[in-house]
């Protein structure tokens, strides 16, 4: 009986737990973009920053994307400025809607004074799902 109650509890709470792991749809100071918009910006040469772990970046990334892991000691205002000037537009992405990295990076960049921040919430998963090319090591 206890096993059944435990299983029922898990089933009832799973949607709540899953919804808590979704990246926010909006980030203050940033504009959320979808995959179609990301592709248009990519084709125009905008700067993309992959904020995932190094091993994820090495596995696959949007061609030409720079890497700066948001969860590392290297994610600093100085290192971000070395990639993109504050006056320029920057696109942040990570693994997709279950990854908090690009929202965290967008928030930090806004706090540090960047004003043209694009938050690509769908990330590499959205990019690959659309059939767009990725670089792989």
C-alpha cells in the first residue's frame, strides 16, 4: 500500500517538478528570440555566445559561436567584453528550454551594462531540430 501511495505522489508532483526546470520565457533587459529569428541573425553575422560547459560546446555548437561557460569562473565582464563590445548585439544560447544558462548569461550581461541582448531560449536543441548546421569536434 505504501508503495502505491508513493508512486501516486510521484505521478502527481512530476508535472510541478518538471515545470520548475523550464528556463524563463523572458529575461529583464533581453529580448527573447525563436529559432527562425536566430537563423536570420546568424545569416547576418551576429555574435552568438554558447554558455554551456566546454564538453557540450566541443560536442556541437552553432558555427562561429564563441564559448564562455556561464557556470565557470571565466564568465566575467572582462571576458564577455573580449568577445562582444557593450554597444554590439549579443545572442546567448545553451541547451534549450530546460537549460538556465542562457537566461543567466542574459541577466548578467544586462547587469553589466549590455543593452542589445538576445536570449535564444530554444538553444542548440531548437537549432538542431530545425535542421541547421552545427560544428562538431
